[in-house]
C-alpha cells in the first residue's frame, strides 16, 4: 500500500523545520517547497543567527528549491509554511511562480495571505497563487505561543536578577 502524502503530512515536515529554528533560539517557523511528491527546498527562520532580515523560512526554502531545480520558476510546486507569509515572502512566492501556498496559522500582525493583505489574488499583479490556510493550525500556533511565552519568562527572570 502506497502512503498518500497530503497537506497534513507535508505540514508535519514544515513543523519539523520550525523545530530546527526553535532549537537555535529562532522564532519557530518552518517551510518546505514540494513538487510531485518530492521536497525541493527546506528552510527555517535564521534571522537572528544570520543577522539577515530576509532569512525567513519561506525565503530559504524558495532559494534552495530554485537552486535544486536550476530555475527560478517553481511552476507546479507548493510551499508549506507554518505561519502565514509576510509581504516580503508573498512577493517571493509570486515572483517564483509557485502554484500553491499551504500555511498553518494566520499572522494578524504581518500576514499577506489574507490577514493584513491578500497578495495571492491581486489582479494588478502578473501571477496568482492558490491558498490553503489552517492546516494543523493549532499545532503551528502552539509552537509560536510557547516560544514567545518562554521568551517573556526569560526576560522577566533576567529583569528580576538585574534588580537584585
């Protein structure tokens, strides 16, 4: 019997990438680019590590996929990402001609796939991308909530130590 790899499966792979970011002290966001059942590129947040504001999970996965395929056009490919892409990442998604984006949880403060903006279907742009949201959203949201709660707790503890 052949294993059917669906959106839930691939989001699990992206969640694994988010775990790699968290292990480095980065915001736990992960992404993968998939075409025809094969991962073309993987990425996780590396902004703090690389000191590069463009080192978002999506950007890294897209760059790796383009290198692997030998083309900047990622036609027929799907990006799986744990958090709704920001405007910069949605720009890269559109420019790379990805067919589809599947994301876990919405980003009400920076999302460009429906929360603040919706760049996926803007008729003024020369490419459109299909969106699927909410895949394993609770799991993706919990990753972020837990990370930021722990960060706030560490800051509180450091503040208390320096007050002593």
